[in-house]
C-alpha cells in the first residue's frame, strides 16, 4: 500500500466531564453511562451547530490524549482474556480515537450539554455527527462481550 | 482554549468499494446502503483483529481524502435548506473524518468483507471499533432529516 499519507487533526473543542482519572469511569457489563458533561466547541465554529438541537443523539469523535503508544492485543478490564485491539474500546490503539454516543440535553451557544460522557475531563474532540439510525437489537451480535456477560451472570 | 495541540493520524488500511465517484453513492431519505466492500487492513496489524469475527457490526472511522477545506454551513443533497455542518454528514468538515456502521460478513486474514460501505474506492481508514449497543428507535429524534422525510413523503 502506498496511499499511506498521514492526516492532521485539530481539536475543535474540549469536553467537560466529571471524570478526572480513568479509574473513575464506569466499565464492564451493565455499566451505566449516564454522566453529564459539556462539549465546549471553539466559539468561532458555533455556526456549524445550526439545527443540531433537533437531534436527540450525537456521535462525538475524540482523542485519547492521555494515552501513549498502542498494542495490537488489549486486556479489557471486564475480561481475563486478551482480545484484538479492534475488537475492543482500548485507548491504546494505532490511532488514539475515541467514539461515544451521547444524548443531547440542550445547547447554549457553542456549548452542548450532553448525557453519556465516558471520557476524561479536558479531553479534546475533533468531530460531532448526527446519530441517524440504529442497528435493530435482534441483528446485533457482540462477540466476546456477550460471552463475558453470559459467563459473569452465572 | 490553549489545549489545541494537533494530532497526526495514519491510515491503517484502505477500503475497497464499488464507488468510484461520489455521485454514485446512494443518498437521501430511504437510500439503501447495502453495497459490499472490503476493509483491507495493513497486514502487520492483523493481530489487532483477533476475536472481531464475533461482532455482527463494526464502526469504521475513515478519512474524506478527496475533500479539501470545510464550510460551517452544509447544503445536503436531500434538502434545499442549509444546515450546520455538525448536523450533517458533509465531507467538508473541520476534520475530514467519516464514520460508517458496516455489517461484518466474513474475515480473510487482514481483510474484512463488509456490507454497508458508503465511501469511495481507495478510501483510507484509521480505526475499527466494535458496535456494542443501539439507541432504541423510540428515543431517537433526527431533526431536519425527519422533517425532510415528512415533507418529501407528501
């Protein structure tokens, strides 16, 4: 492959969250992600939020800015077996991108108040996208996650 | 905000899709996204795919590599009214990141055969993540998209 030009991302804002350390973030089967936070967009980008208020849910793409390096095999906290990094949400990925679905509660100018944050306070974000459709629950298989949930429920 | 350090992304592979030009990609209300394609991961990263086979759906984060510059206001093809870029999937965004949910059909080594591609052939991708849960349909509001669908259905 020779199309391997790199790309530069620049933070479009910063996320305010109640979490100061990664140990505080709920993890594992049944973890509730209902923490509230704020997506503080750079004020000069505010016109890009026009009409966003009509969406109940948003994707936020953000940077694991306090993670360094990566491993191809991850050891998720909820399982004692390793998994390929792309089958996990590990921060130690080849590109340190995070992705979270949040519920939009309200907007105040360039600030989006949301529920469902699972990133650290001060995390830079690089994109916001509308959440448009869901995969029906009966079509969803979740590999090792389902398997861990079955195992730990016993 | 002074935390505005930029980040470098490097493509971890290339997407094979049936689409050579953006005009060929289905758009608009009711557009079917059932085109099949292949995520060709760099072979040295293949260990990162361990256990991915158990997931029915994946998120692919990719680069709009044939888009240049951005606008804060987007004019989606399905509507005659402009919208804030973050309320659309426009390629002309501050960071040219694309996000697509695909269905995993099968894996052959570092190649993932998937359904639901909506990117151009040769598009570089930067991350793959497992799709873990859906927002229930009855909790979803889709702002101007719902409004266009209602208008065009008349």
